[in-house]
C-alpha cells in the first residue's frame, strides 16, 4: 500500500489547504519550500489591506509523509488558485484556496497514480482540495494563526494555519500590480478525512497527533482595495 509508505501524507492549503501562504516554477518534489529570510526580516507584519489573487505559476503546496515511521517522503501539489484578503480588522482577514489534487507529485509515477485512484484521493470524485479561513491572531513575532476549514476527500475539518508575510517584490514595474509573498504551514491527520485509516493505525498506532505536515508558498497580486 502506497499510503502505508506515506504514513504522514496529506492535503487547502491547499485548496489547503491556504492558506495565507512561493518558489518560482517547478522545483523537485524533494526540495524544501523557499523562505527568503533576508526579505522576511525587514517585512512588515502584513501587507496593505486589499485582495490578493494567488499566482498559480508561482505557488506550491508541499507535504512531508513518514515512510515506515523513521523515513520521510516529500511530495507536492502543483496547481493552486485562490485569494487572500487583508484587512485592518484582523477578524475580517480571509483566505480561500483551491488545490487540484490530480497535480500531486511524489517523484514516482506509479505511486502518484495509485494516490489519485479510488483507493485514496479518488480524484475523479473529489478533484479539489479546499482551505477556507477567516480571522487571524498573532502567534509570535511576525507569525500569525488562522482558524480555517480544510475540505478533502469529501470531508471538512477544522485545521489551523500558521503563516508569515515574507514581503513585497521590490522590483515591480510601473503599472504592474503589487506582488506579495507568504509562507504557511499546517498539520492534519489523514484518517480523519477517511483516507489511509488502516495504514495509519499500522504505522503510527493510536496517536492523535497530525500525521501530515503541510507547507505552502504563495505569490499573490493585489487586485482590489478593501480599506
């Protein structure tokens, strides 16, 4: 069983997943999410109020899955869309992210096809993973937490998302929209979404801790003011 080998496997950010959460282009599935520390060190806590549209060409959701408990397999979802709304009223900040589950990649085509099958993600019946959240609170320093809902495999569960605003692109040309970058992380237990319950019990016992670590990197363009 391939999810048995991925006994730490995901899901809105992404959708998801989100997600308030950007490397460029297609990086290898084993790559760690890029986190520009230099830019983040000087970035304000949040961008200007407004609605930011996620750029699917520069946004990715990564996951880490334990392999026979002590190993780790990494994978990603390549197709992410959605919006991030920033407001001076923290309770009004929101995220709406959609992830195409068929875009999963674990660097093994046979395993990927099995994960897309009815045995696991069942992408024909459940083609989209979604993350929707509203309201944020400061976690620490430049880190924020959003309480949202992750919908995957036809099941919706509350999943907290922790994120940072990495900053604005410094080289935006005149006439182009302001572009912001975010990094987010979350955890989920796939058995709660009706996936891999037997594999999960076999490899991780009765632990109630999340068995999937999710990282999401997003670049998003300002599209409308909401001051």
